[in-house]
C-alpha cells in the first residue's frame, strides 16, 4: 500500500537530524514486531504496517500535534495512492491512538499498536538507557531542570496507570521490565 516514493519520503523524514529515537530504527523495530505477530489477518497486518510507517512521520519535540499531523500526512498519501476510505480512516485512527496510548477495551488492533509503540519501555536496561538518552537529545531545547521535572512527571503518570501495555501478550512480556526501567529513570531524574 505504501509506494516506493512514499516509502522514500518517510525514510527521509525518519532521518531528520533532530531525531535520535523517532528514527527508522524505531520503525523497523515496530514493523518486526508486527511481522512476528502470527494472529493478524492480512488486512490487519496491512493496517498495522501503514500506521507504523506513518505514526511518527511528523516529529518535532517543540510541537504538540505530531500525531495529528502524521495522521493527516497518511490520509493525504494513502488517498493519493487510491487506498479505500475505510482503510485510510482506520490507519488515521490508529496513528492518533499513539498520542495518548490509551484504547477502548475491545480495540484489539489499537491495543497491539500502542503496545508495540511503547515496547521500548520494557527493553533491556542498556537499550532503555540508550532510548532515554535519545529522548533527552530530542528535547535538547528544554533546560535540564525543566526536562528532569517534566520527564519524571510523565514517567510517573505511566507508572500510576493500571497497565502500561493494552495488549495482554505485550503486558505479560514487557510490563515488569518496563516498570523497573521507568522507576530507575525516575530515580535518576529526581536524584
């Protein structure tokens, strides 16, 4: 569904110099998790692949509308490619879910997408630390004391949530290490 020209455009976007985490490495990791999911129909896999390719296409840490703008870009490019309206609408909806990472209880595909997007939280401590450093780089415009307080608050809200991963398979695999990583980063930020 994503043409070579659009794929090239997205690869260029993910290579922008202000990015350190929201890069092709993140997209490739997410796509690999979709590829490893054996419970998807072909249609669901196509939706997930498209949503992942576009979900961080627009990324600027000084803005608060990245997901909305990424969804808008997806609608434009998929419409130009002749995709069906229902497909375009669902890809857009999935992208918008990544803004808050919360889904309705019966939204299995949405739960999988947001869980895949957050899976870095449950990575090994070394990989998580590299992610945290990359996020700090992307927020380099924020003075250190403000960044530390803001990041600790965001991570604290994650910890206070009932469950970090909406998909039960991802929750079983990543919940405990994610909570350990978040707690460790909060301790470092508030020390």
